[in-house]
C-alpha cells in the first residue's frame, strides 16, 4: 500500500474554528511573550545578561529532554524514564572521564571526554530502543515499561556512585560544550537596557536539535508516521506503517536526547550525580502539553514545546526575582502541570461549553 493511502485512513477528530486553531498554534507563544514582558517590566534583575544566560542554560537541558518527550507523546505514549536517563548518562560519562566511581576522581585518569560523551549518548539511545522493543514486542503499556526503567537507571546510578557525585576536572571539549557566545546589542542597548547578550552553547545545541526535529516531523515519512500512530494506530498499521519499528525508533530518540541533556548537565556542573535529572519527567511532560501537543497523541509540534519549556523556566525564575519563598516552587510547578492537562482537555473539546469547534463523523 502506498504512503498516500495513509492520509485518508486517518479520521478527522474535530473541525476547529479560527479561534481554536489560534489557541492551539499561537497560544503558547503569546503566553510566553506576555510572561517575558511582564517579568522584564517588574524585575530589573531579570534584564541582566547573567539572568538571561541562566534562563537559556536552564531551558536548554529540559528543552532537549522535552524534544524527545514530544515524539513519544505524539504517539499517545509517555516516557517516565527521561529524568533517570539524564542522571545515568551524566554518571556514565563522568565515571569514564574520571576513570573511577569514587567522588573526586580526576579527568587525567580516564578516557578523553569526547569518547566518554559519545559512549554515554549511545548507551542512552540503545536503552531507549530496548524500552521500545519491550513495549512493542510484549505489548506492555509504555507507562509501566518506562516507569520500571526509571527505577532501574536511577538504581544503577546510585549503586555506581554510592550516592556521591563523581567530580571531574575541566576539559577543553566540556568547556566548549558549556561555553557562552557574547553578542553585542549595539544600537538596541538603550531599548533593551543591556549592552550584550550571552548565549550558552547548550542553548544553541538545543536550537539545532529542535530544528532537526522539526524537519523530521514535518518533512519526512518518519514524522508523518509519528503523527499517524497518535491519530489512529490501527489505521496506520492497515495503511502499511511498520508500527513496531516506528515506536522503537521513537523511544530510542527519546533516550538519545535525554542522554545528550545528561552529558550537558554533567559538563556544566563538572559532576555526574544521580540527582542531576530530578523532576525532568514532570517538567518535560508539562512543557510538551503546554506547547499544544495532545496527551492523546496525533496533534502538536516541536516549537510549541520550546515555548512551553521557556514558560516554565520563566515562571521559576520569576518566583526568585519577585521574592516568592522557595518552598512555593513545588506548588507552582504542580499547578502548571494541572493547568497543562486542563488545557489539553479544552483543546480536545471534551468540555461542551468550552469547545472551539464541533465534532465531525
């Protein structure tokens, strides 16, 4: 069966109005711009080059994880192992670089950082593929499989490190990965209030990854198959899509990207620890859903995810600059997650009086 036959096989869930399309496609961006402008006006500290650099650095790590999570959620699945993968990849790379699993190891005793990073990233991709194989081969719910691997990976990281961070020395490759690029604002200095912008290399890496993911999702067969699985897996299978292989690759991508985030976090902190990925699962899922991707799958996009990531990070940073007690952070993050799910329900039109369009057969 040809690829073209895939399109008519997938049913239209709902015909949206202009308002519905605007909510889904530009809503996250409008919220992001509003929150950025609000914090820019309320907090002079937020306008400093250092503050903006920290915002981009923090957004890069979770953003790369969320990019992989976007693939998974587009198929109607979920990957609960990403935070453990971040920790596992960082610990693996740190041990290889330090040449020991004892805290305080030195870089000169291990292998070159570039090889350690490649090994850790490759391991993340292979573990993701293994999860996909178990999910498809044994027909087990992704929630259960990825939850189990979350526990396994965190346990391995904890056993290897004995609960202590594996410290590493400064390395040229790691320094490059976590460096900053300075851009002079020139004539805009008077308008922006800052004379230069420091862009972290991890953020540029994240932008490159997002560009590649956008190309894959919008301009390749694999991307169309990803949306097809979330829209109607049975119809996609009948249309000739290799569902099992596609799912395996998607979970492999999620593991790979989480591992990339893990080595970037490790390089920035100069330490591999099992706590490095804490809360990244919840935040990545919230960012994906806030960005317009439906939890049921088949609807969404990668740039909305980036907007969702920045929204969450701006909220967290705003709490600090507006002198909100640090203990309130967990409350706000929890509220954001609930709000994200509520927005997903609204977008899918499951609440009659909040529908932006009407159901079609």
